[in-house]
C-alpha cells in the first residue's frame, strides 16, 4: 500500500530543464512515493504496478538523477516487446532532445 502523501510538485526536481519535461503540476501517488529514493539516492528499486500507473516516469526519475550526477554515463532501458521499445524510443527522442541527449534502439533482431 502507498502512504497517504501530498502529491509532490514537479518543482521538486529543482532543475528548470527537467521540470519543463513534465506538462502537469504534480507527480502521481506512485511517483511521489518513490521520488526521494530515485532522485536523491543510489538505492535499487523494483516496482511492480499496473499499466498506466506511471512506471515510465518513475524510470525517468532514476535516469534524470544518473545524468545529473554523471552526465557522460549511459542508461539502458529494456522492454519486453519490440513495439514498446519503439514507443519509448520515439517518446524519449522527442522529450529528451532539448537536453541534448541521444536516444538509440538496440535490438537482437537480424
């Protein structure tokens, strides 16, 4: 169960370029619950949540921390379906372009 927390404002990112990535004023309950551990620590997190619950944004919080702390490091996103990987690729290429990040797809397909 989630704690009964007040929704965290996007401004908690304390980084104007990161805040501009999100067109809404607050994170949802799952994102609020996990924000501190993902954005302020190096702790590992395993999240199991329903479709549409905001898991992609949760992954993005970890990605934003990584790039904030170590700008030249790379991040790998693994998707169970090629169609999902393609969807994330298109979304992140558009969303992260303003940060100057490259987003690529690697596949085992031959």
